[in-house]
């Protein structure tokens, strides 16, 4: 199976994007990340998103889908309540949520069957994920994605009990 087809298969949320060109552009960006990474698309189903957590059973793919879906739902609710005052463009919101952590594919490598942080990898930074986004005016979509990510980051990493 081609990487392009594998990337499309792991992100069914691509079908939510209405723009005719954006799903394919998102897939191409994902494929490029995998071309530069030691990981394959299938690995996202097998490796933990929280690479440094031993007891985290959620895969990278599952955790990312736990970001994409609440980001999408948050965008719908913001649109419902704020309407014309603060419109949310769902298409880039979905694409950004899917691609937000693809830099991790370059930041980590496989070593003795485990994912370890690479000392030599070029580590791209998504501005809103690291705080540099505070230096520029962000879109609503760029603000929603990291907050959706924190919805499940906190319980996984800090072990919060609900």
C-alpha cells in the first residue's frame, strides 16, 4: 500500500473537510513527514503518543483523533454560539488538528523497539504548541487545536483522576 493511501486510511476525519483541495494537501504534508521519519503510517497505531510514558495504552493515532474530534466539535460550538462575530473555518481546523503533532515523527526515533527522543533530529515547532504563538496574532483555529490537545494530554501525562 502506498504511503499516501496509508495516511488517508489512518485519518478518516479527512472526509469531514469540505474544501476540494485541502484533504489532498493534508495527506501530502503527512506523507512528507513520514518520508523524513523513521516511522511508517502503521506505526501510529502501535506506538504510544506519550512516548515517555510506560503505562499509556492510547496509540499516537488514538490520541491524535482525541484532538481532532474535540477540536472539530469545539469549532462547531463556537460557530453556534458566536456565529458571525467569531466564525470558525472548520476545514483548516481539521487539517491543523491532524497535522499538529507530525513534527514528533522527526523528533523521535526507534531504538531497541522503543521510541526515544532523537538527539540529532531537526525538531520543527508548531508555534501554538510551544508558546511562540503568543508573539503573533493567531487564528481561532490555531487556538482551538492546542486546547483540544490538552483535553487528553493532562489525564495521560499527569494522571488526573476524574
